[in-house]
């Protein structure tokens, strides 16, 4: 009885309200939790100053290029103004080869015998050129190319003009070949010269090819057409053939040096065999005439040619900015230089006319 009363007198716990159902998303869409409103956008920055800066940066290389071109043209005009009796300074810098000269903006250069012979021939015909100084800085190169230059130097001398050689850091092999044709040879005490010899390098890679599994297939017409191929060694007959070619070229080199230096052939053979000499050593064995740099060579050459006072010097064969732009081609660079000079002179004359009309 008491338990029933207790049960009836106890207040029941109130029921918690049921939370409302989530909103029903539209048909075909997903329900998204509402997000906070995005912050207001920042005001745009004033970047107009970047336009002139970008223009300046973009045009700067072209401005520098134009200034360099202008300096090269003006320098060419000024240097071409040498008149009267003068010393012609002809640069021979790089590996000597047959054909045309070439150079790059990275310092690599090749001295083509065709260009060098043409320059010597032109200097031989110029009445104002009393003496030619060859500034040689070459490790040598082609035997035939060196021979062509040697023969042209001999023709210049027979025409009555002196030719002096000034050796730079290196004047070896073909570099000494062409120097030996000159009237006098000057070199620094530390100049590397000599190397009177001939080399025909070949590589036999047949053992390497076997190890890596490489096999070449050669289809030829002619027994000796693949002579010197790297996939096999030379036969005794082929070696004798190549040795005969080298010996003949070497003999021509020895005779050229003997004739140019007025030395007995037997003495040249003793000094040759590919030996390298410093300038001091070369002077002791009569391979050069004096120790001295370019300045001393020019002074001695001018004195021997009868030029009084401070000699005028005109440089030839030195690659400038225009030649580098044209890939080192002498004819192309000359045409470019001539056109640029004419345009510059035309502009200057027009400007002079405008100034005169204003007066």
C-alpha cells in the first residue's frame, strides 16, 4: 500500500523537447553547413610603377648592344683613318687551318689560310704599308694551311716589303712554320715555340667495342677506303702508307724552316723532332732573332723600314664586335661595317645640314 502511494506521489521527470529536423536541401543539391561571411577584399595596390621599370629592364640589353655597336663603328672609322707610311699589324690568333677564319664570343678562334693570304696580298699592294708585323699566338694546325701562309709571306718579301714576327704566349708547330718565313722573329723569354714536327693521330677502339658489344658494319669500294677506322687496328701496309705521308710532310716542314732561317738542313733536323723551346732557348739555337714583346718588334720593324719618329700602326685581322656578330666571316663583317659606317656618316651630314640651315 505504501509503495503504491509513494509511486503515485512521485512527480514524473519532464520530457526534453525534440530538436527540429535539419532543413531539407533543394532537390539535386547537397546540404552545406552555413559558413561565416568572407572578409571584405583588400583595396587594390597601385602597381603602375612596375610598367616603366619593366620597360627599362626589357630595353636595357638592346641599349647596351646599340652602344657597343656604335663604339665598334666609331673605332673602325677612326682606325681606318691611318694614312701615310705606317706599320701593318696582322694578328694570327688561333688554330691555323685551310679555308675561312671563324671566331665566337666565347674566345674560340680559327685562322683560315684563305683569309690570311688575302690580307697579306692586300697589304703587299698598299703603298702606305712599309712593313708588316705578324702577331702570332697559335699552337699550329693544318700543314697545308701553314704552307699557304708561308708562301704568301715569301711573296711579300720578294715584293720588297719587310715582314717581322712577334710571338705571343705560343707559336708552335704551324705557328713557327709561318714565323720562319719572316725577316726577323721576336719572342718573349717565356714564349713556347718550336715543335717542328708532324703528327697523324688515330684511335684503335676495337677492344673497347668488343667489351661493350658494339659491332660496326662497313660497306666500301676500295681496299684502303676505311684506313684509320677505329673499329680495327692498322695493318702493316696501312701503317707504312700513313708513315710515308707523315714523313713527306715533315720533310717539307724542315726544308721550309731551313730556307726561312738560312740554316743547314742537318742543323734543322737536330733542332726539330717535335721539341718545345722557350724564347730564351730558341734564341740560343738561332730559331728566333731577339727577345722582345710586340712593342719592341714594332719599333725594330719601323726602324728597319726607314720610318722616322713614332710609327703609325694599323691593325688587321683582329676580330671585333661586328665580326663576332657575323660569326667571324670577314666578308660579311666588312659589308656590315661598311653599311653601318655609311649610315652613320649620312646621319652626321644630315644633322650638319640642319644646323647650318638654322644659322
